[in-house]
C-alpha cells in the first residue's frame, strides 16, 4: 500500500491537522503523537464491518497495544470492551470508565493474587489452564460463577515466530482435544462456563488462518455444547488483524474479512444449534497501530564504513525493529515529499548494535536537525518501551483537528531511579 501522508500548509508532515515540526517545537523529541480521529475511524470501520452482518457483536480492544489513558477513554466512548492481560490493565481500564463486565481478563500463568484482584474488580475471567481452573475453584465460590476458556485450536499465525499463539509450540490455552473434558470439569466444580475464546497470533494479513481458526473453534464449541451441555453466551475469536507496515504489503480488506468470518460463524451456529451468542473479537494493532507517529530528531550524520543517521530515540522507545526485525516506514517530517536519493541506516542512541530503526533504507538527503517520523507507532510501541540505558521514557501528545494536548509528560531521570533503595551499609 502507498502510505497516505497528510501535508501541512508549510509543506511539512501533518498529524491530525497539526504540523509535525510545530508539534516538535512545542513538546520536543522524542515524542509519540497520536491522532484521535484515526483511532475512532479505525474502531468504527471494524465495528461496522462486523456488526452489519451480526448485530450481537462486541469488540474487546486489546489494550496491551496502547494503554494510554486517553486512548482508553476514546475507546470507552466508542463502546468498546477490553481484553486485559494483567491486574495493571484491569486497573487502568476501570479507571478510564469501562464497565467491569466489558473487561475480559485473559491472563497466562496467572497467580492466585491476580485472580483475586480480577474477582474483586468484577471482570470476566477467561481461564488459560486446568491449573488455573482448579485454583480458581478454591478462591471463589464456583456456584454459578461465569467463566470462559481460552482454547488452542492448533492453528497459529503471526508476523513473527514470537507472535504466533496457537499450535503445539504455544504456551497459551487449553488443548483442543482436552476442551470437552475441561468444560465438564468446570461444571462438576460448580462453575457456569458460558464463553469460549481463542487468539491465534498477531499481525495477520492473510485471512485464511483466521478463517480456519474460526471454523475450528466453532467445531470445538459445537462439540462442547453437545457433549458437556454448555450454552454459550459469547464466542471470542481474539485479535491479530494486521496492518501494512511496508509499502509492499496490502491492507486487510476488512469488509470482505468481516463478511467471511460472520458467514462462517452463522453457518456453524446453525449447524450446531448454538443459539445467538455474542460474537467478539479483540483487535489491538488494527485500532491504534497507524494512529501514531514517533518523532525523533537527527543529531548526528556519520560516515563510517556505512552511512548512519543518528537520532534521539532508540529501542528503549520503540522496540519492534530490534525485537522482531520489524519494518517501520520512515518519512522526514520537515520534507515529507522529498525523493529518496540514497540507502542509509537510521540508528538509535542505545548502546547496542541492534539499535537500528532501518538498514539500507532509501531516504532523501538527511541533515542534522531534521525530524524523522516513524510510522505505525501506535501499537506495541510506548507499551513496550523501557528505561534501558537509564533513559527516561518519552512524552505522548494527542492531536484532534489540529489541536494538541500533552497526555503523558516525559519522565525525568529521577523517575528512572524511582523505587531504588540504597542500603545504609553501602553508604559507609
Ligand atoms: N487478544 C489476545 C489474547 C492477545 O494476546 C493479543 C495480542 C491480542 C488480542 C491483540 O492482538 P493484535 O490485534 O494487536 O494483533 N508485541 C507484538 C504483538 C504481541 C501481541 C500479543 N497479544 C508486536 O509488536 O507485534
């Protein structure tokens, strides 16, 4: 796909109607800039695509992609629910106004204390293992307590090995072949199992594995309904909907995708007599991925054995290129339409050779003082940031119709030291 760029009156990159170079003058670099309208548009596009084919439809936004309070408020206003994976994500979602019954807690390797927190919060629990089920039975009075299970349907997909969450190498979920027995066990323990869930991986642009997972999960649900006497209130196919990061990748055709998935879903509901449960999906990246840029300033242009453009952000700020070898498209914010003239490396400021945002990337002539804009930095960007190299984490700005708001202050060096304790004996 060709990335559409918004251009300001001055010929610079514009984000949500605001000139990127002016945003930088006001807030500095490195900086995440989130376009509110894009988040809303993405949410509405996916919601409408599915709900027009099946009206009892719910999105659980996978907030691990971006847990900024403002992003969560926006999605709460849009009517989203939440896929939460930790007490922190539950807490943050409750704080931003989500109804606990619209929060599905899908932990893995969950501690008893974490389950207690989830129960006290009143959120729904999606159970990942038999161990968790048995421990839950000791924590809560199971009689009538509603739960669901995450199933590994032996189908997996994703943009990188680390992001495939179905199949025999995956640590997630209940084995497909064990599913009926586990639902029976849940009922024997007194629980009311009302839901079934899967999530096969992340960054999926090919609809085929997702469709296969839907078919498989529905067959499993049919089996459970028949043999364990379960009546499903909801069926959740997880997230994973991909976005194009490279200009060569095509966009996921959400209209066709939604129609195919809902057709399969309805066909299987009828085949197994499953009634009319709520259909759920859990997109994270699709909703926030392309809604944010990471802006960084070029401070060094260095001709070594290769040519490096050095910027004031690193993999502490955006980990995906270093962790998964992910491509993130880069434009020069103060000359977004300039032609590429050479292939260069864009390097961060972390003391590791793997700290590169791009290798051999065709880019225009870049000078010190230029601002680079790293695209598709809305998902798994700030949320995976660290303080490595004792660098404070960056600020975040929200833009709507040309107006900017600071939604997270830049940390200070004191914040990096926060919570450390120097024992008195070392002060001698
Ligand atoms: N539901 C569950 C249970 C998940 O574990 C995930 C993602 C999602 C939904 C949302 O997936 P999405 O729609 O965003 O693909 N850090 C990686 C992605 C890890 C995803 C983990 N789970 C990356 O930067 O690509």
